[in-house]
C-alpha cells in the first residue's frame, strides 16, 4: 500500500513548526480571557490524614479573592480510569503530601497563592504507608477503606492496600524447570521517574450562561479530559468541553486530568474564566510519576541458549490513587516475555496503594520496568553459559507469524533485523573511532531488544471535501510534540493525492471531534491513522462517483491525479478538479462530501486456549512494534560515574510516515531513557517529595547525551496499518536502561539490579567485585 | 499604585513604558505586561533555560532578572528574531531539520544559539553543544537541534 503522491515516507516539515519557531504557538499559560481570574491550590501537608474541619474565613477575607472551594462543596463524585477512586479535591481524607485540598480564585496570581496559604484545615494524622513493603504489611493502615464500593471497569477483589492483581501463564512452568539446563534468577528495582515535560501543568476554564464549562489545557485526550472532569463535577458531559492549545510535551503525564477539573470548578463558582498554572515544584508534587517497581524474575534455558521458561512476580507502587495502575501492571505482564520464543510463562503482578503521589501513564507504561528485569537477566544468562548476549537474543527472537504472549499471531515483526542492524552499525562506528578512553575510564557495550504495542481501544476521523477542492480533517487525536497532526495530515494528503497545503487539520475539540481514546500507548499513527485513511478513501470514492457522472465514465475507469483532480485512466485531459466536484455536491446533487470512519481495535484477540489471563486490564491490543538498542558507556573507576558515549537504536515501525519524526522519537526517547537509567529519581523523605525541583531532579542536558544517537528505521509493513505503519513513541525509551546496565557489566563485570545506576551505586558495585 | 515602579525597557528595538512591582522579573513583564508570550516559563528557578532572552547580546534567564534592572539594556526575545512575518535563517533551519517537537524549549534554544552565532558564525559541533548546554529539552534528545545549527554553520554538510 505504498504512496504514489510521495507524501507518506517523506520528512515533510511539521504543520506547527513555523509557528513554534516564531514563538507564536499559544500554550495554555499564553491564553487570556476578559475578566480572567487566577487560581491557586492549597495542598495537604500530610501523607495520610483525616480531614476534620475547614476554616476558609481568613482566605475569603483577602481583598481580591472571589471564590474558595473545598471538598465539602462537592458531592461524592469519584472519577478514575479502571477504578473510580478520586474526587475533585480531597474529601474525608488526604492521601499524599501536596494533594489538592482547597482552591482559591482571585484577581491576581499572588493574591490567590496568599489566600490559598490562609485556608486553615484541621487534620487528624494517620500512619502513612510509604513503600510496597509497608503496603503489604499485615497490619498496614488501609488507604482506601471504601475500595470495595468503588466503581471499577472490571471486577477486582483486592486485599489490604492492593489496588490490582493480574497474572498471565502459558505452557507449564512448574514442569518446565526440569527441562532447563541452566536457571538464573534476580530481583530488580526501579524508581519513580517524572515526565518533566517542559510546560508545567495548567488549565484555563471558562463558563457560559448555560452552566457549560470549557477548558483549555495540555492534555493527551480532549474526550478523556471532558469525561474525567464531568465525572468529578457530577455534570453530564454535555456541560463540559475540552480543547487543547499547543501542548509542551506529554509522555503520559497529561494522560490523566491535571488541574482541569479544579479550574473548571472555580470557573463555575465565580461565573468567570479562571486560569491555574502550576509551579514546577507543584507539578512534581501533584501530577503523576512512573510506577516504582520490584520485579523478581527466573529464567530457564538449555546450554545452547534456547529459552524454555520464564517465571516471576512484578510488584508496583501505585501511589495514592489508582490512576493507570491496573493497566500498567497488566501491560508489564503482557510484555514480560519480550520479543522471544519462550514456551512456558508464568508471571504475576500486583499494584499497591501507598501514601505518595499517584503513579500513572509514562512512556512505556510498565514495559520499561518489565524489560529492565528481563533484558538484564538475559545478559546474566548469557554470561552463565558463556554465550554472546546478541547471539542469545537472535537465537530466540520472534519471527513474523509467530505468536505474542497471549496467543495473538504477529504478522509484522522485524526484531531480528533490528538486532542485526544495531550490532553491525555499532561495530562499524566503533571500529572507525580510534580515540582511546581517558586513563581511569573503561568502556563497555550493552544490548537490549524489546517490543511494544501500537493499538488498542477506539479512534475516529472525519474528512470533508471543502468547496474550493481543499480538504478538512478532524480526528480528536492530539499532538503533544510527537508530530501526530502532521502524520495524520500526511496520510490524508497521500490518500487523496493533494499537497500538504491543501489539508486543513482541525484542533482537537471535544465538542466537534470524533471520540479518540487519548494519544497514548504509541497508538495514534496506527489507530487514528487507520481511521483517517478509511475516511479519506470514503471521500475519494464519493468524489469518483460524482466524477463518473460528470465525465460520463464508469468509476472503475477513473483515477485520482496529483493536485486534486479526477481523470479517465490514461486520458489526463479528460478530468475534473475537486473544486468542480465539491460545487456539484453542494449546489446540484448529493450534498457535502464527507467521509467518516470509526472503529475499536479489531486485531486477533487473546487466545484463552493458549494463555491463561487473569485481571488483564486490556480487552485487546496489538499492532506490535519491535526494536533493539545498543549503547557504549565509559565508566569512571574512581567515582562510578557513567557516561553514554554512543547509542544505536533500530525500530521496526512498519512504515515511517515521516522519517524525521520517527528519528526524533527514537532520539528523544533515548535521552529520556538515559535519564531513567542513570540520574533521575523522585526521592521521598517521610512522605514529602524531597527533590521537586530541576536542581535536585536531574534530567539529561545536551552535554550528558552522546554526540550521535544513531536511529535506524526498519520497515516490515503491518498489513492492517495505514500504508503499513505502526507506532514508535514508547519503544524509543523501553530498551535504554537495560542496555546501559549491560554495558556497565560488560565494562566492569559489575551486574547492577537497581535503577537509577547512580555513581554511588556503580562505585559500590565496583568495590564488591 | 503603591509598591510599583515606572520605567522604560527596550525589547526588540521598541521602547515600552512599564509600571510593575519592584520584584517583577523580566519574564513576568515580558509575558504579562508586554504580551510577548514567546518567552516561556519552564521552572522559574533559572535551570531549564526556556526563558532565555538576550540582554545586550548575551543570553540571560529572564526569570532571574529584575525587569527594573533592564533599563538601558537591549533585550531581544524570540519575537524579535524574524521580521515582517518571516522566519530568519536559524528558525528556518530548525523547521527544516525537524528540530522542533513540542516547541516549548524552542524560543530559549533559538536565543542561546543566536548569541553563539553572533560571535562564532562558523561554530563547531562542540561549540554548539556548549552553547545550548543550559537549555533543557525533553522531546528531541538534542540531536536534531545540534544538526540544524551545524548545517547552518557548515560544521555538518
């Protein structure tokens, strides 16, 4: 299904790049409305406490304060993903330090902040649960006493502070150990990482005289924002509208509500627009993090490297509210076997509530944790049987047509090509680099292979032929910088063979865009892209139908010509332009030409005859994507500091709609993954986040990153994807941490098991060699 | 109003009369008083670099500058780079190379690089990396940003 118009497969400039370069793209804090007020939030000082009483009188008395709201002003309306456990503001209890307890709207930001500090709340402190072990303790304080009564998308019975449990099994693991000639086991721990999108969380909300509230904010799904806001306000969704202006990064941090519901509630209370912009510290303390995890994994194989069995338990620290814990823990299990043939699998997962910031969606969604444990253990196995770690992976790597864990056949699978490309390119680049490491520094290389999905749930698209022959596209998908707008416009332009300038791509708006389940899970290119392609083809068919009457020629004898024309095949001078077709449809016969396509992901389902799945919070998922990562590191033996001096990644994306955009994802994901591997860690000190600033939470700058991040695109077309395309956003990060750990092991012999691989930890491991 | 200072600052070659509290930062005045929202607030603590502007040709953090101390200083923001609705060569290079993803770090990056190119029009890759070492980007991995500038300076063909 290759494109002839030359748009798909070309690195066309992004639709919004010029605007952003000019500084004219408007993000949420750049927007103002007449009469706008500023909102500020009062957060809980305690990790776990009952709310006894509120006193807002001092706050209300501050000149310029228009409204003060607390949890008492709202009913017990809970919202959430799989588990509805969160109210708009804390109600009855607070469950993490910084949890929004009250909010103030005032005529200026400083007044609002001052008044928020004057809201006086009486608490009865409760013992706090601050780790997975705390949460599992038999006498642990219970964080959600009403868990049984919460509405859940799937029935789930949990004990104590468990928030979700799940398991996946294939074959017979217990029986399989007997077949294994070598068994390795390890326990791996990973940390809370913060998305650190450069634009802090914000929302501007306005109300109309019918009580309908509109919110402009960075989010990863206008319909999801609309739904979650309506849930916690206790309003029908017809009274809530969500729009996204320019969004300064997402990475999953915007996949759940940020401050939209609070801004909406203040706007409703004041009858005026209210804007809330979080400080960087407040963003750290109140949004969401990646799930910390502890994963025990056991791997059995033959001496020749053939993998036989994998068994383990994955524990996730979900923080104070469930957010995406059910889906993250489920997904980590489903990715647990990785892109390898392993006939016997048994992995259990448990997620726990703790009195810390909620953990939620973050690029990789449980896969970085799962892949870290597995890819490190694979290298440990390779060392045990004295086999090259790349050969071990190639020996077991999946081939097209084989089945993913859960039984789904995978038609498009380029993992072998990815591994080979990465190995060979790294080898040739290193051979050409004659510089020796400085004294006291040792070099090593490390590999990983990984897979991910790029479709689940539903998307829709509407395409319209405009009166002058140009095209309008509306999808509800959201561009947080990854380039979705451009890619979806490219798909439409290719299908209709018009130039990019002829496409008008609509801003996502819950009032007018088809429902699109969030731009998450690397799903937009495949899922929304499929909807765009089908809707565009429907428009093409209708155009051709008109043209066949206009040209008095059978439809099968007509073809599209580049530039928006329909012509008789082989007779280009017998043609009509799109504008003529549009005019005919609008004024003579037929009505406006539109195409619509919506669908729920319809790939091959899990197979209960092959796999036993329990508590897996996905009805179906697929469009599997594959990749391999290699890094070269330099370890300073005196300090334990690790520098990544080279990076190579190959990703099988089916078809690169926009190659530069794919490279951008691979390179950006690499650096974010490098932060996860080496320097980033949210640290809690007795329930309070100790490092909520960029000074104390270190993300990589350019000098921390290798000169070259070699990003190689592999294309094994996905038959059901738009022009063969699948996604790429998340796998870019998934393989980095294990590759770095494996490179450190290669350089020094030290096999670490805990992220991040800080100098202190590396140094400690070096001393123990 | 009590506690306010009145002064004039020069931004992008235009003089602006400002009345703002003494503690107002240049970032606050640019964005709120002058409605020049291209300069971004990423951390308000001087770390991320999203608020980078030029002060007499040198890159500075607008979030750490008091606006009242900027009288007599030539301030350049991202809005002052192009002209007449057109982008300058540096901005075009960013667009062409795919160096812009979410765009939030872009204004600060452009200003840091502008200061570099004014001094070193044939900057090397190492000089480019040093010049943007104080500008954090979470989307791009920095690769295409460096490549865009390097193509412009001839460090990369």
